C-alpha cells in the first residue's frame, strides 16, 4: 500500500517539474535558453535602427530638405498634364516591413486633396493625418507624435485648401446637426479671425485655421527631445491650379532641379 502511494506521489510531481523546466532562467543563464530563429533563405534582414538626434528611434530628414522635396513634388503635380508613373510594386517590397516617411501632412478629409498626389509622392514617403477642417483631436495629435518619435519625421505641414466645405459650413452657422456640429463649433475661432481680416472671409478663415492647427501642434504636441528639431508650418492648396501656397504669400516658381524629375 505504501509503495503504491509513493508511486502516485512521484507521478503527481511530473507535471510540476515540467512546468519548472519551462520557466526562464535568471541572469546570464537566460540568454543561453534564448531560441534563435533561423534565417529564411532569400529573406531580407530587418532594417537596422538609426538613432535620430536626441536619442530617438529613427533618423529624420532635415525639415528644410523635406520641405524642398514637397515643393518639387507639388511643382511636378501642378505643372504636368499627366501624373508620372510610380514603381508601385518595387515600393511595396521596399516598404512592406518598415516605413520611413520624410514629412507629416495634416490635411482635410476632402476627397480632392490627397497629399500623396498633391506632392507627387509614392508609398511610404508621407505620414498623413486627415480630418474635415484639418481638426486634430487626441488621436490625430497622437498620430503626429508617433511619426516624430518613432518614424523620425521632422517636418509637419498643416495643409488647408481652397473652398473647404467644413469652414464654409462654419461661416454659415455656429452649429449643425449630428457630429458635424462638433466640427462647426470647433472652427468658430478661425471663422471669427477670417471675418475681421481684409479680403475673402472664407479664404481668410481657411488660412487662419491652418495656422491655428499648426500652433496647436506646437503647443500641445509632446515631442520630447525632438521638440527642438521639428518645424511646423501651414500651407494653402489651390483646387484650381494644383499649387500649394507656402508661408510668405505667393507660391514659389519652379524649384531648383524639379524640371524633368519623375518620381
């Protein structure tokens, strides 16, 4: 009888011992138990992390260089009768495992204003956040912070556009049914500024709103050590000409080296 009990006790300990074998070892011994996944033949190695200035996880493109790229791309888009072909298949392969956009664009949800087309870019070049009237909530602002902190973006562009429906609605009323009412109410500050400025109240409100959103990003964005490296600017997209007007007034002439450059 005692031999039988001893056998049962031994058997009961087997599952427990098995669980103990699965526990990770402590200290240096843990590395000896690490399972190494063999490389698959023909599979590209994951891209190495590049330390950005200030110790961030990704190296960013200088804001001046990023802005120059945007200007060149917009010149191509606005001056050419047809869009240049893009090597989409190759870019899918290049960006399938990682993305390295060179700028953030906070745009309007208007279907006529896709930043990727306006700036003649390909997959993985722009990190785009869009909502009607360019409005940024916590989710949108968090997206911008993510692009700066983890993707290395150093240029943030708030892109307003001609004949924005959200600002037009806000000019006509201080409220609206449903969730559109939240948009209209939050745009009233830009509307007020647009009315007191000389010129077209709608154009004024659109430009004032873009500046206000840019200011919001600068004041509320939490960019850590990268805060001193980023540049936040606003732009105004002309639906008729395809040209983006930058701070300072009129759109620039053909950027240097833009002519004849496809993407």
